[in-house]
């Protein structure tokens, strides 16, 4: 629903500040949290899947995660890395 989308964006924007995500990383995080895979996100953004893989790896480092599900969960729950 519209309210869910607004809540998702607010949480991700807050997480972007906490974890120092770039605008491109935030955009990708929004797409992943909305259920897009890397291939669909790459097509929509007009970049290669490898470019997005690099962004995801950097987001893993910033959030101390190692897979996309954990990344999205950490961003939405705002759990700081240990």
C-alpha cells in the first residue's frame, strides 16, 4: 500500500544515514527491499549487474552483513553492526 511504501522509504533513508550509504546504494536498497533482483534493478537503472554487485558488496561491508536478505533486514531494522 501507499503507506507501506512511505514507511519503507523513511526507514531506508534513516538507515542510509546510519550506515553512510551513497545515493546510488540507497536507490538499490529500495529496489531490493521492494523485491527486485539485481538483474531487474540493473535493467531499470541502465547499469550492469556487475556494477550493482559491487555496490551490494560495499553495502555488505558498511552493514557487516554477507547476503542480500540480511542486508535488507539490517537496513529496515536499523541494527547497527557489531
